[in-house]
């Protein structure tokens, strides 16, 4: 029996009876009933009632090539018919992860040539944490195990991922984080820049927080710094151009490894294959997932720098770590087909030279002037809209985060799927968006802001 045999109400009742959703107030959801998404095509998703929504979040930061791609379904089908599964244990491999590893090494930043697979970004960050600490132990420095992260960073929902991340509510529910992980200020100029401070100087000051923490602990105790090139779930916080080169300089000065979490930014979103290339940095590890398959299959790939890989291979013996579905042949087949689409259609270059600049311009010219908007910002096809009560003072509505939810609900009601994070509205659309799609999104954003303002000022 298929879902078409059930009414919306029946599906909602079953969902409420048996399904625990991620990042959800379950009591609130079950009172309102979940939105059931039933199909999608191109840049649009459709719910069970037939309503069309322009997907401004690419699913969850992942559907870069858009929906309804027969090539990806066919790649999965062919691989399932030939070999639906075999593991990467027992000194075995299968063709698709072998070929995907070669492909990733070819497009990766300089100095990165090895890949470790999993099924999610959380798994990949777990692996990165273990690998980095294992590396220093193999180098005879087991005490060099502290990881520096940032407040409001998001690095996944496993125990290790949540510990690496810098989100207070997640830590409160964790009941005991992985030890020796510390957090420093984020490069969020809208709220943290000093009066009159230039973007350049703010970027250097935010990077200095990393150096100060290294010096406080002692460089012989610090293993690595981990960061998202652009902080995603924390509110699309885009660092000044001065930030990442300075962070890299500091890490190299003190022999601290540089770990980039590109679960959101990899595979074209910033106008390069990897945001590391956009930011001009050469990291030691890169965590990727999501857009590697455009969400059509669960797959993550931790890209490992040659320095770490050489030590692990030559000195490490057996690495006691891995997953049943690491290098899953079907997921890797879909990833290869997905990378083919991105390359064939020139989506990376399109974001860099056309839709990315147009997206930033459209937000700036058509959205930033709204009374509820304190700032718009964008990099590639990632964007943020700061919701404020007063543009001049940057005063927020109370309670914190309440206003953005009102904007989000009006956006969805008017045909645009957006996400509210704190007091920030965020966008991360499929890379297939065109100028026309961006225009459509801006019209719906302004409409949502107008309706939200009427509600908020009335309140």
C-alpha cells in the first residue's frame, strides 16, 4: 500500500504516533500536524495538498542539482542490480568508492589525496576528531589533543559532533561532552564588530581569538582548529576576507592542524568545488557530505591531507574505526553521477560568475531596505537576512528568535521554503537556481516580511 491510500490527516496521525523528528518540539509538532512533502521537481517541492514551494534550502543544504534527476536514479538502479552492497572491511573494496576517491582527490585542494567514507556529516566529523588525535599520538605527542572550535558552530549531532559544535542547547542536553574541546568567538561582524571597526580588522581580531587560546593552553597541547568556512546552521555567518588566511597562518605557526567542515559548503556552493579554494586556504582535513550526492543517497567523505595520511599509513597499524556503510557502492555510484552533472552543467562556474553575484545583489537591492532587515549577506548561493525591530540600533524583537519564525511561516505560506535560525533567516538554494528563480524568491521574501511586520508591530 502506498501513501496515496492515506489522507493527510491519517498520515499526520501516524506520524505523531510513531515518528520522532530531528530538532523538533514534538508536543508542538503533534498539536499542529506535520507538513507532508510528497514530490519534487527541479527547484520546487510539493506537499500532500498540492501546494508548490520554491525550495530555498536545497532540502537541508544538500540538493545542489535539484530534484527529479533521472541520471541519479538510474545510476543507483544500475548499481543495485549489479552489486547492491558489499563492505570495505576484510581488505575488500568495490569499484565505485575506488573511482570516487580518485575523482575527489582530483578536485580537492592542494595536499589532499585520501578519503574516508561514512553516511553523514556527523559521522565524518567523528572520524576527523579520532583521526587527528590518533595522528598526534602516532607522532609521539598524545597530550596534543585539544581541539579549538567556535561558539555557534555546527558539526553534527552525534556525541562527538555536538561536542565539537558550539551550540549551548545541544551541550545542555548532551549530559557530558567529549573532553578537551574549547570554543572561541565566531567571525560574526553584525553583532560582534566594535564601533568603527573595519571588516578587515574584525577578521584579524576574530582570528586572534584562536591564537590566544593556543597560547593559553600551550601549542604542545592543541591538536587542531575546526571551523566551517561559512557558518551554516549558526546563521550563514560569513567571515571577512582577512579571517581564514590569518587562521591558517596561526595554525601553521604553532603546528596546529586545520580542519574544515565543508558539509554545507563543498561541491559548488561558494563558486568553487570547495570553500577552501574560495577562501584561499589549504586545510589538513575537509569534512563533506550532503551535496556529494545532492541528497539522493546518504554519503559522507572525509578528505584527508597527505601529512596525516602518510603517518596513519606508515606508523599506524590498524585504525580501529569504521562504519558498515562506509563506501557504500550505490551511494558512491550516485555521487559519481552527481559530480558529472555539476561538471557538465557548469554549476560551479555559474555560481561564481552569474547566480552568486546576482543573488547577493538581489538581496542587497530588493530586501535589505525593508524595515525589518538589519543586514543581508551572501557568498555564492548562501544568504542570510538579519531580522531586527530597529534598523538603526539593531534592536531585536523579544523573545529572541521569535520574529524570524513569524517571517518563516509567512514565507512558507507564500510559496518559499526558508529557515529561521535565531533572529536570522537563511537561504541555501539548489545550484540550478537562475536569475529568474532568484527574482521569484526575492518577491516572496519581501511579501513575507511585509506580512510579518504587520503581525509583529501589531503585537
